C-alpha cells in the first residue's frame, strides 16, 4: 500500500503504517499485515499493532488483530 502521508520503505512497520492500513487499506493490505503478524509475532509489525491498538478508533480491524495477538500470546 502506498501511504499518501508517510514516507516509508516497503516492509517498514510503525504505528502510523498500521493505522493507515486499518483506516484506508484494501483487503490485500489487511491480509499482508495479518500474515506478517502471524509469521513474526514478536517482530516490528506485531509491536506496531500492539502499540496502535489502545489508541485506534477504527471499527473492526483492531478487534480482530487484538484477538489474533491474544491467541498468539496464549500459545505454549
């Protein structure tokens, strides 16, 4: 996804990127973020999602990512 107000490199994750995806991203953008979080639950994308969750006002996607992270955290 090209973020109109952010100057980032592909694969660079931050709170602003996560919020941009949740607010304006396509289904493919959401799936890419989901894949990244699942593949690397303690990586930069997951950390950005965790930081974005408490302050997001977007409906739907944050709740889904919160459930995903809770499931990941509960794994042995």
